[in-house]
C-alpha cells in the first residue's frame, strides 16, 4: 500500500534505494504524497551517480500493478529546467499511461 511504501522510503534503506549511488545520505525527501494507491515522492538526490545533465530534484511515483512494484521518474535537465508543477502533471500522466497500457486504467491492480 502507499502507506507501507511511505514508511519504507522514509527509512535509510528506502532513501538509499532512491539514490543513484545507493547512499541514503545523498537523498532528501522534499515531499511525500500518497494518493489513492500511488505514492508520489519529490526527491533531491545529490549523489555522485546521478547524471550531471539532470537536475538534482525529481518526482517519483511508486505503485503496485499486476503483482509488480512500478517506479516511474520525471526529472528535468539542468540546462532546460522544467517547473515543479509541470513535472508533477507529467508524472501523473505517465502513471495513467502505464496503467492503461497494462489494463489497469481504473486505478486497480487488475
């Protein structure tokens, strides 16, 4: 559930999973929004493993789909910044597209 996922990502192991280099200390959770069965995370990752061309801030969505855990990310390039609201809306559309493509357009774990 989104509540269980939130608990995990608030932990050191969860922050390490969000880091490009696996180091929890490089990740800051800026915002966490459980919505229905999707957990939206606004993350700042200052790890050395992060591609230099990407902004250090991204939005992530994590949710269950057909007995699998799906994680989607939207980030902007450093030289072509994208606003926070635009990234979030893009991520919501991405989630809807993945669900629809997998026969779960109604938000269920079909």
